[in-house]
């Protein structure tokens, strides 16, 4: 069963995030992916997350696809104009990549090349329009393609938005769904009560919501995220438990595993596990979450 | 100066359709010089709108005013006492003036009456061309006073490219190759050896790519 079929039938999917390296040596990517072979439904390969230059999503997906992994390509508006985006999407299809996530991309100033010129020739909604045209066999200029690509299309949604920002987020999600988005991956979820409030606003028949479960590395990291990332809140009890635990790593894994279990019980369409460089801890986490 | 071009009248008609009383506001600065939004153009647009709506059998009152500038508080304040009489404003200033007007008169719809194009010069009456993109880090000292960012089609800092033929750019036989101009002027100034220096990779963070910009001068701030 492909990811597309699983998402369509709302079977609980388990996704893992695998960052390509900053360098030409992809061996660590292979090693960490092989450690969980057969246990994940697909591997999400970020496109220069946080605007930090590294090997791209297309390269990472093609590399992992060739080794038998199903992947999700990230297509990002920040660094490519309409020609490059269309070219990459066609290349991805030819390379056997069948899932993609359209994303805006973090601002270049947050990354390690703040002097670069960002592109944003197209915004997210316009990128989805291209994808829709593509599936109809035409490019953005209306010219017929030799072979139309077919993708399972996803995007992202900020589950931490509140008040007026949440209204806008929901409206944008609805527009994205009309634009062909089948699944939406959320910002990291820690506070299940807050997440439930968000989910009350979503029509899960129309779009599969896949929350991100971020594997914390320490109480310090949790505090930093809670204080500095507006869209994410971490319950203080959760932070305290990590802080007082004799084995901090074990507690971080336990926390993430419990979140996955709860989200599964809530009837979510799946989870994306993000380890931020700790891909080698994924087997332990999957064990703990009984996946 | 900021160069603007007239918007097609059909676009402006669509914007103001349904309003009963509108004010057309010109600007006495750049858009007057490039003949897109000064007192004369305000009068022409107002007449055209009156005529159009009269032919359509619709009643619309169109008033006219031209301010000294629309990018400064003091001049925009001149319409404060009369703004509430109008259902909408069409500003013939550049995009800067339109926005400043909209910021100041938050409850009044403000529509753009021109298309703002670039920072440029009057080559001759009726011909304006671009000279500056406001990249925030001027390199004209290195390029003989000719800007490759605004005048080279590819914005090359180390040109020319292979598309330069007999001094013209590949995108149009009417467009001078900026790098040919740079080389010619360096020769004239006996500074051609400077052409051998490779321009470093540009820091675009001072350009619009670095986000909306602001200049704060504490020495002149009140």
C-alpha cells in the first residue's frame, strides 16, 4: 500500500524526518534510514530547513528512493523561481518520487547565508496551482507536458495559532485543500489540550492532519522552544519531568512515545517524528511507541 | 526620481464603481515630472471619469486636489478636514504616497491611480529609464558610475555575458549592454585596469531581499 493509499483510507501513517547532510557524504543518511527500514511509511526530506544550506530535498529523496524507501519531497518557494520549481517537480516524478509537500520556507535571514537573495517568485497557493496544472498535463505557461506527474500532495499547518491567527490559518488550510492538498503536517505538538482545540476547527474528512512529534533532547531545549517559538507551547509538567529524570534521554523518548500514542488514540491520520539530528534514536522511540 | 506610468482608465473605473463622491489626489513631485500624476493628469482623469459615469447614467461627484507631496505628513494633513466627505480617494502619487495616505486615513478606501515603475531619469520628454534599484550598498565607484544591478538584464556584477553583441543586450537591440557602457567609460577615465578586479559576491541583505527596509538617523531625529 502506498502512502497515498494509506492517507486516502485514513490508515495511521508514521513518517520520519531525515535531514540530508551539509556535505557530499550521504552515508549517515543511509545508515539512519536503514535502522528503521520497514517501520516508517515514508521519509520526509526537508528542503534546507531553517534556511541552512545543505544537500537538497530532491537529492535526498532520489538517494533514499533508490534504496527502496518511500519519500516525501519538500518543494520550497524561497529559493527557486517558477522555472526551477517546475523543472524539479518533473525531475522528482521521473525519479520515482510520488509524494510532495509544498512549503513557503523560513526566511533566509534565519539561516547561515543571510546575505543571499530570496526568490519567492511564487507563493504557496500559486505553487499548488502549478501542481494542479501539472496533474492536468500542462505547465504554468499552458503548454502540454510529455507525461503528467501524479503526486500525493501535502503542506504544513500551524497548529499552535491562536485567536485571529488561527482563523487565518484555518482559512488558508481550506484554500490549500481546494488547491489539491491531501495531507497537512503540523508544527510540533506537545500540549494535547491546545491541539484538541485546533482539531475542533478541522474537517478531517477533507484533509489528513499529521501532527509533528518532536523528540526533545533536554529540558533546556524544551524551555527554549516554549519561550521562543510562539507556535509551540510545552506543558511545564512535561519539562519538569525531563529535568528531574535520572536518565534524561529515556525520559525524552518516553515523552515523545506517549505523545504518539495519545495522538493515535485521538484518531489522527498519522504522525511525523522529527528528531533534529537524532535519527539514530528513532528505533528506540518506535519501540517505546509500539510502532 | 520615482517614475510612474498611467494606469489604464478601465482599471480605475472598476476601482471606483459604486462610489458617489471621490477625491483624486495628485502629487507635485516625481509623478508630475514624469507626467503621470501631477495637477494636469488629475484634471484629465477627473474629466474622463465624470464623462464615463455620465454616459453610464450614474451620478458621481469627482473632486480634484494636488498636494506638494504625499510622502510627508505635513502635506497629507492638508486634506484632513475634507477627507470624510469622500467615499474613496484615488491617489496619483507613487506607491509610497498611496500607502502613506492609506495609513493616515485608515477608514477611507485609497486606490492607486498610477503604476509605480522604478527610480530613473528623463532621457527626453516622454522617455524615462531606470538607473537605480536601491540595493542599499552602492557600488557605482567601482563601475564607472554605471549601475549593473539596475541596467544589466542579468544584474551581473562581473560582466558582460555572452549575450552582449556590438554594445547591445541580447534581450533587445534597443538596450545598451550595461557592461559595454562600463568598459567604455572606464577606458575614457583611463581606469580600465579596474575592470580586471573581480567583484565579490554581493550581500543582498541590504536590498529588498533582506526584508522591508528602514533608515534611522539618530543625528537628525527629533
